[in-house]
C-alpha cells in the first residue's frame, strides 16, 4: 500500500472542522491533518497491470469506501482471496486522533491519493516499497493474496472477513463468528 488509510477524509474533516479541532489539538497538528494528502506523485509505470498467466500485477486506487472497499475490489480484480494484517495498514497519527473522536473509521473512510498494489512475488513487493521510500512516499506490505475467495483481516488473534456490500462493490468488514 502506498499512502495512508483515510487520508482524504482526515484532510476534509480538518478543513471543515478546523475550529472545533483547534480547541482540542495544537495548531500544528490541525495543519498537518489538513495537508495529509500532499504525498509525491506516483509515476505511470506503477500502474501497469498484467493479470494473465504467471504474472499477477494489479493496483486499486483507494477512494470512497476506504481501504476495506479497495481491498475487496483488488481481490475481485485478481480473482483471489487475501490475508491482511490490520496493524500494517499505514495510518497517520492525525487520522488516528481525529477518528477516535468518532467522526469516521479510518479503514472505511475516503483514502483518495492512496493506492493498493499486488505484485507477483515478495521480492517484487519489497522492490516497490524501496522505490517508494526513495521517492519519499510512505508504503507498507500489508498482506498477501491467497487462493480461494476468503478475504481475511487479521487483528492480532482475531480474524474478520471482508464481504461484498449489498449496495454495490464496496467491501465491508464482518466479525468472525
């Protein structure tokens, strides 16, 4: 994943609720939240897809519906399941703090500007992360694609599942029984 979960929603709320947030947080915190989407541009070669044969390379831009919906769409595009570790999904502290006042869930909030990538191997994923780092773009290896259709979100010992939302292709989380 390149970018941060919920970054666009964080910036939107920081701008629209500036006065209320300044009463709760320092000025530099609110300013950083407003500017959270200002990450360097990703080059076009990052967005070359090939889902045929042995090579599995795909991407999904994170937008409304957040990381969970985008993970669902990526799994659909690739025809796979996945296992994702929730703690590895990149979050800015501003997003964490603002979401904790109950304004949104960072994993289901607009993440415009962030992107999920599927690469053909662990080594290819590490090379992508290294290139992102050199460009000053935050990135993290958050999980793996798996055979089958189960899209699992691990949170420590707990496993939750993404499922297709009845209103469209948005993925949403469902607690395991």
